[in-house]
């Protein structure tokens, strides 16, 4: 997983298309229960595509680069032919490109 450029979300990219769809509160759905202290209470997980899960962090999130998050079990390949996945613990890394602050004079 990687932080988004502005730091307000995590992007989890899978190496194959999954059956993940929709959006829901992360804790207990796409993430194993008990991780709201990392992503913030009420953080939303949404599938941007069959290979990208976005975790939108909320106020109080404590996740930092180098920490681990655990994805819930049950993902399958998009065609449904694979076995269901087990819990997957993944490391969060810093953004690939940092979004620099900008301003304008009025």
C-alpha cells in the first residue's frame, strides 16, 4: 500500500483483477476489525477498479510509512475461479511523488 500524493489516502494495488466492488467503512469490511486507530474511525474503503482499493483516511488516523495494515480475507480473482484469499498483511510506504503545496497571490 502506498500513501496518495497528498497523504489523505492509501492506495492498495493488486497484481491481478479481484472481485472487490463498492465502498464501505474499512474497519471490519475490507480491513480486518480493530484497525480504526490506524486509518481513523469511519474511514471509507472504496474499490476504484478491480485492482485498486482506496482507503480514505479520517481525522485521528495514526498510520505512518513503514506500518502494517491487514486486509480482510475473502477476495477472489475477478472471474471467481480462485480460492478465497486469507488475511493479507501489507506494509504502507510513503507516496511515490509528494504533492507540493501551492499558493497564489491575489
